[in-house]
């Protein structure tokens, strides 16, 4: 009986894995985004900052150099529960608004953004779009041009291309960078090419201001980006991924900091899955909307990681203890002409996504440590599952002061 249950579970998760693998083929082709519209839309640029005095100045200077009419955008820095010099740094820049929030009982970016939007709607000046960044980011100077184009073309929620500004700092930051390149090219872009919904990444996001006023933010979980994504998709509003609008994020350089960050993500992911996955799946089935079904399967990914860990542990445990006589592995039943190409493509996805991203050849040497980094998701996911009721937000410290010119010169 146990073997039968295990076999059915393996089939279920193998089908989900094959589906995602199938999608990646649609990320090989990329149509370049056009800039057919002149600057017209006005933007409020919101920067979420908690104790970011070391890095927020570089982002402000970066945003002030945007290739977009200065009268069409304003910069608001949300100084959220800061105990350092963040407020003073922000105030030192002319024309930048330091919006100070003090609420120790409600910590986290979701609460900060919700508060800032309410403050924004009270202001006499109105905006067509709202873009959100993290204080450690750097933003391509043509970002607003692409957002202007997308808003004029009718898109209400847009996610920019998330890259890493410090891929060479350590094996951990390079692993995060590889993960970004993979997700951008073989997770996000395929959904764009197939007309499915994309997913917000927490920063480099742009929203139609009227939509935010109508919906409210309402996303205060540990993964506010995923929560808002699901709320949009349930309403039939499908976020769009703009491959050309680049944002560079600072990634942790130590394994401990990365593990803490990923634990928070997975705790929030389980929370969102529990609340939204089944209603979204059922809505997709009733409406015969593959877009909503695909989104529900994406939200279910936290359980894919969890199931993958337990399935692997049981199969390898059985092999070690009894030579594999008690549990049947579904992969052992595949004919060799199918299993070899299948496994080969799984392995080639990472170097393929790096090749398509045109990264330095030196970063290919980090692939072995990336695989180790990937395996570390399993214990983190198990821990997150048993602590998913934790709602305490943890801050990732940022100290890497890099200018946009440095990042772009290294890419070239």
C-alpha cells in the first residue's frame, strides 16, 4: 500500500515537473520590447528602506539620472522604522521626499508600502503609475521609458527584469545571480511568450495608479509580491514581464544571510499557498482559464520543493537499507531513450540560461556550487513548512555600495 501511494505521488509531481520543463522551451526565443511611445505617463517612485543609510544614496543618485523627463517623476523614500541615518541621507538630496514611518508593531515591506500608498493618495499631485524599488537596488536609466510604453499599451501591472549587482562577491551571491538568470529566461519569459501571467519579484515593479487605488495594496505577508500577484490574477489582471527594463538587486554574500532570507520567502510562500492556491485553481477550472490554472501551479511550488525532499529521502533511504526493494522509483521505469535526454536537458538548463544572458565565462565555474546552493533549498523548505505560521519579518542587511556605471561596465 505504501509503495502504491508513493508511486502515485511521484507520478503527480513528475507531471508538474514535466509541465514546467515543457514551458522552458518557449523561453529560447525573445522578442525585443519596443519604445514606440513618447514620455507621457507620470510616476511616483517608491523606495522601501529600513536602516539603509549605506546604500540608499547610490540608488537616489541613480534614479535622478533616469532618461525620462524629470517633471514626470518624483522620488519617495519610505524610511520605515529606521534607527540609523537613513532619514538624514535621504534629506540631503534635493527634490527627494523622505517619508518617515514609525510603527514597530507592523514591520515589513508590505506594511510600509501600504502606508505609503495611503499617504500618496492624500497628496495634491496625482500620478499615472507607481514603481516600487528596494533601497539596495540599481535601476537601468531607461526603466521608466519601458514602463511608460507598457502603461500606454494597456498593461496595469509590470515586472522588470531582475538582475544581480554583485554576482562576483561570493559563491552565494553568484548562485543567486544564476538563479535569477534562469528564472528570467526559462520561467518568466516563457509565460510572456505564451500569453500567461507573470509574477512579481518584490522590486522593479510598476503599477497603474488607478488600479492600486481601486484594489488597495492589502499584501502584508512575508512575500507581499506573490500575494499581490495572486490577487491580481484572481481579478483577471495579468502581470506582464518586461525583459528590457532592468533592475539590479544586491544579494547576500554569506550562506547564513541567504538561508535566513530564503527561509522568510518560503514561510511566506507556504502562507500564500494555503490561502490562495485552491481557490485560484478552482476558479481557473470553472472559467476554463489555463492562465489561472498555471498561476495556481506556480503558487504550489513550495510544496514541489517539500515533496521533492521527502520523495528523494524515502527512495534513497530504501536503496541504502534494502537495496531499493520496497519503493519503486518512477524514473527507473522510464526507457533509457527517454530518461537520458530528459536528464540531459535538466542539467543543460542552467548553462543554457547563462549563455542566453551572455554572462562572463568565469561565472560558469560557479555552476558546481550553484548545485550545492540548490540542494540547500530542501532543508530550508522543510524548516519553513514547520514554521510557516511565523509572520516575523527579518531584515537583510545591505552594505555593497556600487554605482550603476560599475555594473554596466562589468557586463560589457
